[in-house]
C-alpha cells in the first residue's frame, strides 16, 4: 500500500527547492531594472466572500498611495463577481486555495507572475506558496501578512519576503493589513469597506422583485458558507415570526444562494406569511448590493452577505456564533455584534477556522436567545428608522 507524503514534508521540500533556486532568483532581481515606486501590483486574497469584502479598504489604500500603478487582484472564484466591479482595480485573476497546494497550481501562479511582470505582491491570505513563488518569479517587493496560527515553515519562508506583519490575537485583520502597508512605506488612515453593484443591477433587481424600493424591509441571511455558524431551521422560523411584529415593517426578504432554496421554501411554509419574500438563488452575487440597498436592516450570522450589508452602510445585527469578533466583524456605525460568552468560544479565527464543533454541541448557536436577537434588531430599528417604531 502506497503511503502519502505528510503535509509538513511537502512544505519542507518546497522550502529546500526555493533555497536551491535562490541564487538564480537573486541574479534575476539584480539584473532586472525596477522603478523606485511600484508600477504593477498584485494583491492576493484567496479567502471567501466575507474576507474579500473586509480586504477592500486595503485595495483603496494601495490605489491612493500609488495611483499611477496598475493594480490587480488574485481572488477565490467565489469572490470574483464582486472583485470584477471593484473600484480602482485593473484586472482580476482567480485561483482556489486547494489548487495552489499542488504542483500545477504553483506552476500556474509562477507563470502568471512572470507573464504579467508584477513588481509588487501584497498577500493577505498567506500560505507557503504565496511566500515563495513571488521571489522565484522575480517580484522585487514581496509583502505578506503572517498567520498567528502558523508553524515553522512560515517562519522559514519569511526569508523570501521584503516586508511582513504577523497577525496578533485581539487585533482586526484589516488593521494588520494596514500595518503591513506601513512597513511598505504607506501611511494612511483606514478607509471604509467598499462594494458596488454591477452596472444594470438596479434594473435587474427591480425587474425580478418590483415594489421593494421605498418601503421598510428587513433582510435575513438564511445560511453561511461555514455550516458551523448557521442558526438552523427552528431558530430561523422563530426569528422570522418575531421580526414580522416590528412596526412599520413591510416584510422580510430571505437572502442566500441557490443552495439555500430548499431551506428558504421550508421557512416560507412554516411561517405562512405573504410578507416573507424568498430571493435565495435569484440574485447574482454581483447584483446583490442593489438588493441590499433596498433594506432598512439586515440580520444574519457572520457571513459574506453580512459584510456586504455592512459595506453598503445598511444597519446590521451580526450573530457571531463561533467566530472571533476581535479578528473580523462589521465596523459600520449602525452595526450590532452579538456573541455568546462560552469558554469554548470563539473557536473560529481567521487563520484557524474549524467546520465542525469540537465539543459536538454547537452551544454558541444552540444557546442563542432569539428574543435577544430581536430586541437588538428593534433597538437598531428605532435608532436608524426615520419613522421609529411603536
């Protein structure tokens, strides 16, 4: 029976290969002519939608610091529909986390960097590949965040960077990103998150769901990419029934992907209300900001759509569950972050994100008091609604 190579052995092998090729890479850098300021930048963020949205302040900061430079993104395919319409971005490339761990994925990344001639890489989703390949490809400036849950291979790979900033517990990821930019000589205040609808999105949303504009709607996220965070059908049914009592609410809009259609249909049946509109799977991600703009309030777990609502300055109630609010959370002035106080929570961090409960109970979700969630929603509604609530 053939034995597979341990992951750590593969990482050490690629480190040794990088050291062997280092003289050639250094010679290429010495012979190459580089501009004093970056002219061709690649920002790497290959995590999912919420992480991408939380990286958009760094995109704005890079463009502001180097307006003359060409700015490209390397993103996860899931986030590409948003990245495609990101202001200040010239080109978007995609590569999945899984693919970059294989030989052909590394080769693809190397060829991309050689073909495009990047002189600067800024990595927000660190792994060994993103630390080594830019050096081997002859990129002059190579900056990366380093994980706070990293091993020895990360520490050894930092030798191939020109700037690095280790993430710290208790500091938000975007703050770590700004500190990395400071190490590159960029001094700027932290910009806001920024997501824009695709051209024509308003018309497409209006055609699909006429009559939403100008009324009072609450958006409800029905799921999460990480199932560990999901509320589940029973809690969602209770939540919908209580939210519908808020006045002068027009109704609820269920928001999610095509994978959530079955759950959304069950929620509509269980609540039996004409004031619940199911939009799951009906609005493309690049158009979703246009739908979000029609909301007076959004309630959801810690997921990409929650951060999208926050980026559009919609009041948000974010149920964190297992997620660490010190790592990442909505930062809008009208955002309420709810998290359960348990010894085991938070267990999900930016660089250590389990997809199963370590104690098997999901207590951070199961113990959640839906009445408290609704109370926070009502409080935020009264604060932000021009009409108030009775």
